[in-house]
């Protein structure tokens, strides 16, 4: 290290950027807080004199602010919102060339700036008085001539002039205070600004001069350690740059999964050691994830781009699950009808695949004010096109409101009733054709419950579903993938195909099962590995036949992140229109509509029955239960129709159905034989009627 200049770690790291990395630094000396051994980011770190550190990455964390007056230091986050002003240098410059050459960066990067001269300047026939402000605009360079500085000068009566001064002009020049304000991020991104002193703006500390320096998080490896070190650049350590002298030193080279994917194909297969495992709260929930632990070994077979399908189970009693499925999945699927909870969802599905037909699963009352039509359970609708409609209600400004809507066609259901009258067939056919052409408008903001009408019973492979249908699509597995030990997709009543993606993946396996492979999506898993010289666990000429897992379960965080990336610009559903509550017309229409809906007959109730349901009509009282059957008595006789008047008496018939077991035995053992010698005046009971009575009694006993 003889002849090399040692620099503080903070200054050395500040002079680097990611484009010039990696750099090898050697520790010269230093003062460590709480001794030479300390713990950073959960790992014990010890820097001793002579240690080699290979810096592989730097990241700006914060800014260290040093109060020049009292040497106090404090840190500010890089996203600090406060503004800073440059403090002019106190030292005067003897020549313009000195003022320009002592600036840390070329003049063009910090133009314009203003300075003054304490003495007058005479150039040829032009004389500039003392204490006049000059604004440097540019440097004029001409071959064979002396370089000059073009300055902007304000004269009397607001007159302006551009004057060129030679760089050799002598005097006593001082910088003027600039009105420009800077943020911390702007200061740290400019090497010129980083070397200046600043003061706070609009705070109580505005007069305190501050020296600002960046604080980086350094990522590095050491020649005697395998793990990646992360430490701040503010450590009080002196280092020297020995990159050119230590090119042959063997360092462990850590790779992220993205960097592994960028390696040439000739590098695979290879055994790698995991330096840093995935985060505890990973996006994956699968069997191979817990084995990706620190210091464990893994085999990388090959890299590639895999088409993956994201599936989700529908919400129900169990927790909703999500799966990444390869297009090579061998199971078969059948389409399932999708459910929609609003007209807007119908609109989205219709725009993806026209020709959508749905069935109404929940009735909806008509609302003329908001343009909502009446829908009944079981009605079938076919979405025709997207339109706009005008609402009868007015806005708060008294203007008509135009909203977006779907034009749908009511589909006539087949009539199951038979009609023997052949003369009315033509009339019914005309009415049916007229009903089939009935069109309704559904506003997009309308809430409803619909289910898709699917008549397809064909079995599909996963790769064929994406070709023939648009996503999302509801399906069900009807035959499992026989090449998988356990197929986690079997058993779900319905699965929704959310989307498809092309992901860079690494095919990997563990040493104890080299033929059982799985695919790691490099963009969704963070892990650090290093390639080893360890031999592969199979003969070089006999690679194993790999079986790749085709289904990987992921978490709901993965699903939400996927939706966020794919639908970041998606428009929200429309809102319902604003009513004019002060309008009297609205209330009158509402009352008329309520009266109209009150007297509207239900299609499922016959009109004659509705006519009998008046306020004066009374419900027929229920028939009393038959009397209990005694051991020595035959079953009771049902009274004749003319004796029904006796039911209107005020006495209630007592409930005799309490001894169920005894009554059951009596019903089973009772023989309905005619008793000729009986003194009672019983009628002869028909055998078929006796069976009916027997069944009725048994039903009552088991109720």
C-alpha cells in the first residue's frame, strides 16, 4: 500500500457509482464503535487492517448534515421535503480563471452564477465600476485566442449588455448569493452541489451553515466470508483502492436469481449454495420453499421462459386459494358459468367476448327515476351492444342526465304447457316472436345478480382454453393430471382462470431428489446464491429424467400484486346518477310508480286467485285432526260434506297425537273389517280410503 492515498470510507464510497463496480478496497485503519467487532443487519462484522472488501453495490440511504459552527451531525432521509440554499464562498478570487478553475466541476454544469468585483474592471475602452454584479453565461473558446467569459451586466435605467472578459482579468472577485433552491435529492445527484455549503430555508436553523454528505448502504463480499455484507458508508474506516492489484484474488461471487438467469446456458446444470434465503413472508406457498434455507445446496438445471396460468378458487366457506399452473398441465377442464354481481361486470365480460348470455338469479324492482328495469328470476338476457340512455330524473342543475348502459334482449323461455287448441298456434307464434325481440337498457351502475348461460359440455386442455376463450374464465377439473403425485386442483367445484403470463424461470431441484424439479419465477422470488465446484449427483453421460411440478400454490399477496400490475390504469365502475331531491316531479312519479307496482300481478300467481284475495275474504280454518284410534274401536269415519257446518263451532278439538308409539302399533295392526253386530251406525269404509287415512296418520306421527 506504499504510495497509495488512504481515504475515509465515506469519501471513497461517495466517489463511486454502480457503473464502475465492483471495486476492491483494503482496510488501512479505523476506529470502530464499541470495539472492532460489531453486528450489522443481523450478522457479525469485523474489519481488521489488511482485510479485502469487494464492493458490489451501493444504495443511497440518507444524508449526513454537519453543522460547521459546532461540529454537530444529524441525518435526514433522502426524501426530505425541505429546501436548501447555497452559501457563497468567503474566500475572494484573484482572477476570473482562478474562480472558474477552483470550482469542482466544469463551469457549464453550474451556469449561470453571479459574482462581483470590489474594484473597477477596465477592458479596452470599456470600464466596469466596482461592486457591479456580473452573471456568467458561458465561456468563449477560440483557437489561437485567450479564453473569455461572457457575462451579463445590468446598466443604468434597466439596460442590459453582454460583455466578454478574459480569464486572466485580475481583481478581487466574490460570489453572490443565489436565489435558487435545491432539494436533498438534487444536491446529492450533483457532485458540484455536494461540495458546497448550504443553509436551511424557512426554518429556525436557516443561518447555520451545513456540510452535506451522502450515506450509502454498501453491499460487499470478503475473501474469507461467504455471505453478503451490508453496512453504512459512514463507518470510520480508512481504505485504499487496490482493484488493479487484486484481480487474481478469489472472492465468492453472489448472484441474485435475475443474475443467474442472465448467465450463459453453458453454465448449467450447476450446483449452487444459497447465501441468503427468501424472505419469511414469501409470495409462494409450496413444498419446496421451506427447503430454500441459508447454506443449503440446490441444483440449477436450466433457464427458460415459461407460460404460466394464474388460477383462483372461488370465495366460499374455505379460504380462497391461488395457483400458478404450467400450460403443460395434463388435466382436463370443463367450462363453468360465471357469476356477475353488477351490470358493469357484464359490460367488462361482454367487451372481452361478445355474445354473452346470462340468466337472472335475483329479482329486481323497476325504478323509473334511475332507469332500472324490472327483472325476474329465471329471465334470460343476451347482451347486444353498449349504448347511452337518458334518465327521466333531472340533475341538481335541472338538466337531463345521460348515462352509459347495455342494450340487452330478453330471450323467451320454451313453454312446457300443452295446448289442445290448434287454432291459436299462429297467434302464439307471433306473440313469441314479439317477446323474443323485446329489448331493455341496463345502466352500468345497476346492481344485479346474473349467471352465465353455458351450453358447452366439452373437455378442454389448459392450453386450449386460452386460445378459444377470453379471460377470466370459470372452469372445473374433470380429470386429473396423471403425471402428478397429487393434483391440488382436483376437488374444487369451480376455479377461475385469472390471466396468463410469460415468466423467466429457473428449473431447479435438490440434491437428495435431483429428478424432482420445480420452476422458480425469478421476478417473484428474492434469493442470493453462489456457484460451487461441487460435482453433480449423477454420471456426466446419464442425466436423470426430470419430472417438473406443474402446479405451484401462491399467496393472496401474489394475486393482488399481479392484479395491481395488470390493472393499474383500469377505470372504476360508474356511479349512480345524482337526483334532484327538491324536484316535486320526482316525488309524484315515485308515488305513481309505487301504486303501479302495488297492483301489478305476479306472473307466478293466477289472476283468479288474485281477485279472491280481498280485505273481506277470510282464510278457511284448518281441519281438525282425526280422533285417536282406540284398541277396541275401528278407525273414525270422515264426516260428510253437509256436516262441515259443525266445524264453525267455537270449541277446539283436543290434540290426541301424543302417544306416538302406541298409535303407530295400532295403525299397523288395525284391520279394517266390517262389524255387522256393532250397535254404532258406522258406514262401510272403502279399502282405498283406509289406506289414505293410514298414510296420513303415519305422516302426522313422524312430523
